[in-house]
C-alpha cells in the first residue's frame, strides 16, 4: 500500500529531562492538574530545558525525530514552550530548525510561549503575556524562527482573553495561530481561536456544539490527540461524531511530549484514534496526511495525486486500514522524501 508521507502536525519533541516520576505519581492517584499546580509537570521540563545547551537538546531530540521518520513521517511540527523566556524559547526553535536540516523531514516550528506560567512571573500572568506579545513573538518573527504561534488555553495555563492577546500579536507579525483548547475543561478557547481564523484547535475533548460550529465556520482543523487522552487516562471523549457531522476536518497527531504523551509512534496514534474515539481507519489516515497538512497551513499537501509533492510511503500491508488495525512497527518498506528514496530500496 502506498500512502502520502505521514504528517505529524502536533509535537513537543524538543525538551530537557524526563518525567517518569510524574507518570508514577499519576498511577498512585495524583492528577495531571494537581502535579502542575504543585510546580511539577510542564514546569519541571522547563527547568531541565533551560539548563540544557542547544547541543544537548538537539542530541536528545534527534533519536525522537528519527523514530518518527522511520515510521513514515515526512512532515512534522515541533513546538517550543519549555523555555518560557525569550532566550530559551528561541533556543528551542533553533534546535527544531536544525533537526530539519539534519534529517530528511520537513520541520515546521511553532512558538508556544504561552504554554505555562514561568516561576519568575508567579502571580503576574498578564505580565508574562505581555512578554510573549511584546518580546517573544517579535524576536521569533524577526529571526524567522516560528512558522506559527500556539497557546495553552486552560485553567492551569492561560485564559481566553490572554490567549486572544497572543493571537493578535502573532497576526500583527504575519504568523498563523493555533490553540491547545478544551483539553481539561471547556473555556471556549477553540471558538475564540476560530473567530481569529486559527489553523487548528487541538485536543478539544470538552468542545461543545458552539465550538464545533465556530470551527466549521472558520475552516479550522480539529486536531485529535489520543496519546494524551490515553496517557492521562482521561474519560471525556472529543466530539468525533459532531465534528464528522459538521464536516470539520479532523487531524490526528502524536502530541509527543515528556508529560502527557511520551509516545513517539505515529501509527499507534492511528490505532488509538480508532479504538478510543471510534474514528474510522480512513479518517485516522486522512488525519495524519491531508488533514494534518491542513492543520499546518499546507492545504493540498499530504495527498497522492499527479503533480503533488513526492513525499510517499510504501507499507508492507494489504489494505490501508491495516495501518491503524495492527500495532506493529517495521512495516515501512520504502519512504520517499521530496522525490528521493530515503528508506528501503
Ligand atoms: N497539552 C499537552 O498535551 C502538552 N502541552 C499542553 O498544553 C503537554 C506538555 C507537558 O505535559 O509537558
Ligand atoms: Fe500539545
């Protein structure tokens, strides 16, 4: 079976440290939210990422990206969001750009400065949002380091109003926007993002009908992230049937990150999207090809047709549905990137 090269449109592949301790704490009953509130979670990765040199971060991220590439990914998005100051956010984005120069994969970078509140801004989240808007976004734009800007709109992160400020600053610098929204609660972040013509709203387990309507209207892609749902043992399902009925395009991505989705296996996400959320294997595959591309502003890519970009995978399977059906690494027979054979013969 030949498919377009896989598009993983949502990852946090660049980070310092690891969070197995937090995994254990959650198994003993602590929630993701509780761990974040006591200074663990994203903030523990921030400390490790700030301490790491650019080279250390690059060396750590390279095998993660290799794992994706060896499973057929030809386009990947990599977010910052563990630096949370200008220098460290730019450092992360530089590492992401370098990764794309090192391996045969198209890397798009996303500035996620508004991911969590750094300790030095405790009790001053508006002050931090000003830093993101007035310094971080302009610096990333000036150096050409960001292809998009993302936010984490959540009670443990930033409010809808704060995220809206970030979006306005991004758009003033000509950068497209996207949002982590409705992951742990329904704040209306996805609808607000849609009103600003966001490329995508991601996670969206708690998305309501008004959010679906706003996304349909704006043409925003719904990025479904079953790895985080699985890892955090969540129970609130994203509204797949409603999205399907409304015709909102659905993407599927790994959300590969050290906390909520330490999973670096794209085809497993196809399987989880089907088993956990009852997406069809065809929807899941479209989610990691054409709709993943659309979530990155690459409309028309991630497709097989004459004249399309020659990013292709040939798999040792008999039908496309098998890609989602079996959890089985090693089925990629050939990988073609920009017309060049990069795997197999
Ligand atoms: N939601 C996520 O799933 C990632 N970021 C976010 O806002 C998780 C990041 C982490 O836990 O390190
Ligand atoms: Fe994420």
